[in-house]
């Protein structure tokens, strides 16, 4: 595998609480990153539109399967 960075994404949609849910989700992503000693573990929340927010975790490509299997992201892209 290469040394590419992969952005794992969890989507949260809804009128009232999508942003808060995404922000809460990054707490769990941070905890997992520490527990698993991930090499690269940038986490964050991004606004897609008024009712769609994402929580994301950037990891090294070599770590994708470990995170994917444990946390079940909705999708991924090359960061």
C-alpha cells in the first residue's frame, strides 16, 4: 500500500441535530485513534449544507481496513 492519506466519512443529516451529532461523533473518533495508536488521526466536522454535516477521520492508507472494520464509515475518499 502507498502512503496516501484517506478521509473516512460519516454522514449526519437532519434539521435540528445533524451538526451536534457529527460533533459528538468526533469524540469517539478521537478516542479510537488514541486507543489504536493511529499514525495520522486528523478528525473534524464539515458542513455540507444546512441539514447535512460530516464527521471525518483522516488515516494512512495502511490503517483503513482496521478503522473501517471497527467503525463502519459511510464512505471514503483520498484526502
